[in-house]
């Protein structure tokens, strides 16, 4: 594996690159980095692909524009297309997790001829609707704490997180993985029970030990990445959602055309935003099959939380390799 610095869409992205063959671009979420794909990069490369795992703009070794409007889905999609251009390819296969999933879904929607297939982990494709997601969240969580609402005011979350990066990252990772979600379900107090004036780190779930899916050295690498990059870029992605809604009104209810795959952990908190979670793979497929024209592969994996490819690397690798064979 080697790092490359890729000129794209007026900025420079850092990317981990390995292998030769058809181009596969991996896009991480928040708060993550290319490193979130460390278990997938060598496996997919070994299978005969050129794997490019980027640091999304605002993260790690990539450029970090200051303005909120620099973090829209359109801007981030153009970044991905620029990576395809950099490697001299006409098309690429895209994999995304967390915010990386909407980035690859919408890159596929906005650039149909440049994406041959797309897979998302954790976050399904949600077509544009009649209401901005942030307007919906503010109505739903009017009298409760909700992290996306808390992130909206510039500087507030930055001033809480940046002096406490270890606590922020550990609490975010460990409360949303399978172990953390089970503890939340067992607890009489839920984070959503906090009032709207609470801070993110108030009453966070904490553990005395690390989960099996990450060790101290790996955590130290991630903390160092955010010490170098700061938190404004990652938080600006949340702040750009209203601009997304305006940008993408012309794509209301549009289905994705490319062959697609979706994998979600049964304990992923994303599952519980709008209900009681999906019962099984058939339930997940039934819910989301209508928004894809060709949903090739779907899987709900048991006892896995939000950090899908890190918590269950073997299952994720098998899922992605099978998807690549199918397409």
C-alpha cells in the first residue's frame, strides 16, 4: 500500500492505494478516515482490483476548506469523480460507509456514466423527499437532544470535541458499536432522553475496556489524525444538509440505476432513527428495494453496530467480494 495525493475538484485528497485492476474507491464516514477500511483494502486488492481509500475532504491528509458549502453532497461527489479521472478510468466501483454511503449513493445518482456499481454500509440510499432532513429532525427532536441539531451552530461542537478528542472518539465509537448499543438498550437512561440544552459528551456511555474490534494503537492513529485535521470539516458535512436539499430538488424520488449492495448491522443506531429496527435481511430488502432499480445484494448482520467494516471485517469482506463477483 502507498499513499497518493490526488488533485481533484480544486482540492487535494490523500488516499491509500493498493493493487491493480478495475478501480474500487472506498469512502469513509464520520469520525473516521481511510484507516476505517484497513481490513478491506488488502483483501479487495488481492482479489484483482485497484483499491483507493480516500480521506474525505476535511479529514486526515486531505485539504480542509473552511466554508460549509464546500461540504455538500454535490461537492463531495465531484471529488470522487475527480479521483476516477486521476487514475485515467472511465468508471469506478464505489464503496461507502456512514456519511461515505450517501456520498457514494449520490455520486452514482449524479454521475451515472462514471459509476459501474455501488455498495453502501450502514446507511441506505434515501431519495430526496419533500422536506429537508434537518427540518424533519428539528420537528422530531424539538424537546430532546439530537446530535445533528447540536452540530449545526459553528464552533460549538468543535470547542467541546477538540480539547477532548480521545473522549469524543472513544465515546462515539464505543456507544454505537454492538456492545454499546446493547448497553444502551439495557440502560434506563437513553442519550435521546437528554434535553435540548445538553452537550454531546454529557452522560455518554463509557466502558473500562476496549471492544474486540479496535485496539489502543489503532485508536491512537485515529486520534492523531483528528489532532492534525480538527473537527470543523467533519462537522460541516452535517451543516451542509440544507444546502443539499436545495441542490438536489431536481432528483426527488429518483431511483439508483447501477447494480447496488447494502449491508447493515442489526444493532446499528441508524436503524432506530425511524422505528424499532429491521427484523432480518428480508425486512431490510423489502424496505429499501423500491428505491433501487437493481439491488443485487442485501444483508442484515446480527450483533453488529454502526462501525460495520471494522466490527465484522470477515463478513463485510465476503459480502463485498460476492457483490464484485455478481457484477
